[in-house]
C-alpha cells in the first residue's frame, strides 16, 4: 500500500491511497482541477481512481467531490448525515454509495471500516483502509478522542492524525472568542498535546508511518506539532517515520509494508 496526503488544512483536504490495482481518495476538498494537478505531481491520474470516501460535509473536504464523481463516474461513499448536509454542494447527479458509521465495505482489493468521530457536522467519520498485509488509519476533524476511535486505529501500520492547534497560539491569535471556543470544543479540533497523548496510546512495534495532519495555518506551527509528536515517539523507542502534511503541496507517495518511497516530494 502507498498513500499521499495531497494537502491538509482549513483550505482543503484530500488523501490518495493505492493498493494493487485499486486507488481511492479520502475527501476531495480542492477543486477538481487542483486535485488532478496534485495527483500529477505524484505521478498519478484521475483515471487511476476507483472511488472517493467523504468524512463529512464541510467544504474543505468535499469541494471537488461532486465534479470528480460526475466527470469520472466515481462513486462517493458517504454517511446519510454527510449526504444530507452536503447534497446541495455535491449535486444530485453524483453516484452515491451510502455507508453507516461502523460499516465494513470493500472496494476491489481494499477493505474499509468507518468509525464515528466528534465534529460539528451531521454524521462525521474516520476510516481504516486495509489490504491483505497492512492498514492505514485516517482521523482528523475530531474535537475529542473516544475509546471507539482508539480501538479502530489500534494496530495500524500507518496513521494520519489531526494535530490542529497550539492552545496558546489559538488564545493569542486573531480568532474571535466564539470561534476559539468552537475549535477547543468536543466537536472542534484536537490540540497538539491532545493528539500527541492519543498517539502515545497507538504506538506499537509495527507502526511505520505517522502523518500529522490538518494543522491550522493561523493557530499552529509545524515545528510545534512535530516537537510534541517526537516526544512521545522518543519515549516509546519505536523506530517510525514522522511527517507533517502541508496545505499547498502533496507529500510523496509513502509506503506501508516495508517498501520505499516511489515519488519525490516534501517531508
């Protein structure tokens, strides 16, 4: 399995994942043209895609999903709540495959399980993507970490986890109080310390890759998020690769299962 975070943050989110002959996106929060451009930067094309999975209906996660579904005939895997909240922006002519929180489903040689997260939208989910060798967990846009989330992500070889904000930068920054409260709430976003503590519970000898994602450009700094993550990894003494996803360019194709990176990019 290989994956690339095509971009992550408040201006757009999308992750490309491939296994064997199967390729999917988790979220499509950029324009269709921009997603096509970013796929090209990692040597992939829209024609490679088999489906798009949507975590929730906020525009930074669904902006290009409707146009890609119609243009490429791609099914959109969505919860009923995400469909209710996002149908006007997605468009009725899309191919929808409705899933429930906690469902298992298959897309060719990938097995996928959704799980409930906590965010201020109608029915948000994270995902665990598996093939016959490895698994990749995706969890952003959650204001709290539940026992269920921990159980679903336990044992993954790769993780994409939200490290959204630094509490002091948020407090001292330009956000009005009501927006600060929304970010800090149980339906908002994880702070670096919360995310690092959660990561410490997920580290195991088989964990290979961790990507810190959905960093706020206003209320966080990559070096702050990385420092918190490095502390818990160092304490664990597990040899794994830490990366920070950025907003404006894709990561390289990241291998899971003992391979090597197969395209250039930023770490």
